[in-house]
C-alpha cells in the first residue's frame, strides 16, 4: 500500500512563506499564501473571491484546481485549499502583479524539484518541460528537445557501460559525432553562435536538433550491434554515427540551398518572428 507522509513544509519566495504539502506524489501549495505573496493583500480570501468573479473560466474550473488538503497551522491541522504547480500557474494568470514572472520561475524550480520522500522520476521531466515553456520555447521545439535529452541519456549510458569513465571521455566522443555531423566541434559551434556557458542544444533549431539526435541514436545502435568496448573503438563508432547524420545534413543543404550550421539563436529568432 502506498502511504504518503502528509507533512506541511515551508517554501520561501522573496522572504515570504508559502506552505506546501505532498499529495499524489507532487507538491501542492496553499492558495491563500500564494495570493497573499503576489498581491500583498491582507485579506487574500476576499481577493480570491473577487478574482473568481473577474475570471469566469477560472471559477468554472475551480473544482479541478483547488483541493482541500490537511495543512498544519498554529491551531492544529486543518483542511485548506491547495493547488499543484500547474493549478498555481493558472491562478497566477488571473493576478496582475509585477511579481508574476519571477514567481513563475521560482515555482518551476520549487514545484518540480526532486521530492526526497517519494521516488518519482517524472517530476524532473515535468520541471524541465515547464522551464523551457517559461523561457518562451514553443511546444513542438520542446518535444524535440526532450526527445533529444532521452536519446543523449541512452547514449551516455552505453558509453559508461562500454569503457568511458572520465568526463573528458564523454567530451571526446561527443566532439567526434559533432565534427562528423556538422563539420565543427561543440566548442566551435558555441563560438559560432556567440555562446559561452549556455547549453548549445538550447539554441539549436529543428534541423540542428534532429540531426544531433540522428547522429547520437545511430551511434548508440552501432555500439550495440558491434558490442564495442574501449574508448578508441567507441570513437570510431561515434565518427561513423556522425557521418550518417552528416550525409543527411549535406543532402538537406543541397535541396535548401543554404547551410544548416548557423550562427542563429533559435529562441531569439522565434521571439522576433512572433513580434
């Protein structure tokens, strides 16, 4: 039987307390605490009533957003309306506050952080998706990026099992795939895009992400087919996997009449197009 420990904990946003508890293997936040922090209202319950009157859609779906949960108070435990991270995001949309954007970023971190009391790997994925969404990435790009992360994890697991031990080993193998796929190594690609500490893949467009996935997924399959062991042979496979993706890149470039390898920053371009 799955028993969750109903414990009230405190999260801090801009030096103000927001109570939270675990329910259905995720964090749920006390709604009146969130409203009080965002509005500085001395009567957050009244603000919530007014907010629901102003937003009929929110009011209609309130039963799905707000759930009474046991929360520890000075007078003992009592049921108080709480919402999970997605529910709180919906509520924030109805609150005109200069704190809304920083609160969203804070909530994405706190709401989807790893819960030590309960093993739930899906929370990390949900948090990553939400962070990309908050940064302004479109859903179709997020889907590709998340798939790319899964393919990358699968590949690095194979490298670890087959003899790659140091961080430098992973960098060498990654560079082999990148060089064969795009004609440049990751540090050169970052320089081309004007990046420093940023994640290169977070600035790739659809073609760049897809070709990266193709090179890495092919490399994984080559390792398994050949049962490759040891860094030198892993490098050969990485180069071969990248070459397959590189061939696809060159064919695409010939048809499009332009280079796939670009200094463009996907997110900046996307935001510019939306304007």
